[in-house]
C-alpha cells in the first residue's frame, strides 16, 4: 500500500514563517520614514514645477501673477482682474501632501519680483520644515 500525502509538515511551515519574519525584520526598518520623504518630495515638486508652471502660464496670459488676495484660486476660476484668462491652469485646488492649502503671496516677501509659494510642512506652522520656492 502506497501512502502519497501531498502537503507540508508542521516543521516546514514553521521554517517558512520564520524566514518571512526574518526578512520582514530586515526590510521594514529601512522603509520607515520613506513616506515622509515621499510627501516632502511631492510637495517640493508641486512648488518648483506644477504650480510654478501654472503661475507662469497665468502670467503669460494676463501680464501679471495673481495678487495675494486672488491667491491660487485664480488658477482655477477667472478673477475679475484677469483680462486674458485661458484657464483653468490647474485641475484641482492645490493642496500639499499634509492636506493643507499652499501659502501664496504676490509680490513676495522673499522673491519681490514675482511670488512666494510655500507649504507649512508636516507641523502646519512656520518653522524649519517649511518647503519654499525661495531656497
């Protein structure tokens, strides 16, 4: 009589679980903190490229950047001061990676010739973790 049992023994299953646990213990510590780096990178890309491009297009069409009062909303809907508005220049309201609106001033305090654009970063207040277009 032939006994053909197809399956794994308890020891084999335990070895697999131990190996997976050891691999997880090596990989997970390297991944911790990466999500914060990704948020900072995405916010930096918005400030340096995505929103900056939309603002430059707005300026090309209207001869000036939106005022501080008009804010970044001028990229989504036509303000009364815009005579040659060809927007919307953005697809959605610009929100940073932490779910807060970008800060915008024109003319800027740091960049007097055009605008200051920045995110208040992870802590949501002006501090060293702010991501700006002037540094």
